[in-house]
């Protein structure tokens, strides 16, 4: 399976008041924090630059969550 580094954030049907993803750039391990007026789970889909789904997960709002992706080294 081939993975490419994600390069942006697209929010759809959001209950979030803000989303932070850091560090940027990343070596494949990064933190996602979804701030919201509500405390609930948020569906997160990570895609690469060509729109291919890299990872899909459910994260809690109002909590920093560490996510790890396999990111091949840049050539």
C-alpha cells in the first residue's frame, strides 16, 4: 500500500469551531485537535494531494489526539 503525505484540511458538515494540525510539515506523526462547542466524536478522513483516502478515523472533540501515518521519505 502506498501513502503520500497529506497537505491540507477540508472541513465538511462541521460542528467544529476550529481544527489544528501540527507540526507542519510532518514526518508522519502529528497532533490533531478539533475544538467544538459540543463534546462528541468527529469523523476524520485524511486524504493525499490526489484525493485518495489515506486514513479514516473517529476522534473526540476538545482533545489533542496523536495520529501516525506511514510517510515515505522524499526523494
